């Protein structure tokens, strides 16, 4: 994709992109995502995209905009919960391997195996020895994925502590967003420095030539979403394989016309609106 810059009047004084230009650019990018999914399906391409970052950094919002207009059978989101006792006894990467893309799929990991270097480390769910093994072995694991033909893209959404606090407070005050604040979010609230150290050490150990980290500036949500989607589109050499416009054929008159039962015999949802 060519490098694009919007006019200065598309931005507010605060630097945030205005709603209409944002929606117009998002629409343009989502059309490109649909072209991408057609190409992925036709070519059997495989891609795994990792979304990592602090709580409330904007990972979920970016994923939602990517999947909003795409087919969930082709562009699939994986957000694994707490591992079961059986999964804890397995090879650490095993439950993630089961979710990797098959031919003609893009898998978006809403958090991934990097949980071990982040929340598991900071909150004490993994021992220092387990974290050390992870950081030493994950570059080899990711090299195997790449050499097997999976295109691996890793995003880290970065925000300031002030912006994270603002978003946390907004979630706490809004009953439609309060569910986003998990017990783990609240427990990790005071561990900003610990997460910073864990992130920096993780990046130093796993930012490799075959699987580099791409940092998304998440301070302004609208720009973060657009920048991430535009960059993702640039990572995959897709072509426009969108099917041509479809002309619906006329309906063939039935030889034996069917008369449906009267509406009064059906129970309809009350029309409150």
C-alpha cells in the first residue's frame, strides 16, 4: 500500500483524527482486508498475528476493526482463557500450536504464548526458571513456525501509564465497559514497573530477524487502529481477487404455488421500537 497522509483539517486540536475522516479511512482499509481474505483463501496462505500489550492498550479494538467485515472462517480470532490442569501439564506451547492457521487462514491471537513473559511472570504464575526457559526457546519455536510457511507478525500496543489509568477509570465508571476490568487487571494495576521490566526483557530476547516486534503507538485509539491495519496489509503480498459483481438470477415461478400460513398463527417479538 502506498504511504498516505490525511489533510491537517482531518485532525482535532488534540491530535486525534476526527470521526468522519477516521471512518472513511477505516472503510477503505476494511475493503483492502476483504481483498486480502479472498487472496488468502485462494492461495492457501497462512498467517498468525499476535496482539500483545498492557491492559487497555487497544489490542481488542484493533482486532474488532480487522474482523468487522471479514469472514470468521478465514480471519479467525483466538483468545485463550486460563489453562486447565491438563494444559498446565503439557508442553507450554502445545495449546497454542493447536490454534495455528491451516491453509487459507489468518489467525489473530488476542494475547498469545507471550503470556508467560508478561502476566504469568509478573503475577507469579510462572517461576523464574520457567520464564528463563521460555525466553531462551521462543525464538527457536517461532523460527520453526516461519520455516513451516506460517507468516508470523507480532504487535506490541504501547500506551503511557497516564493513558492506561484514564481508560481504566472510564471502564470502572461505565456499566457497559465494566466487564472489561477483570480481577487480573485490578490485581496488576499497581505493577506498572514490573510489567515495564518484563516487557523490555521479553523484547530484548525475542525481537528477532525472522519474527520482529512491531510497536504500535496506542495513545490515540483511532490512529492506532488505522496504523496497525495499514501495516498488517503491507506485510502480506496479496492481490485483489475479489469476485466480480453478482447478478441475482430471477426466481423461477413455482409450478405448484405454496400458500404460507397466516401471520396471526405465528408468535412475533413485540415491536417496541
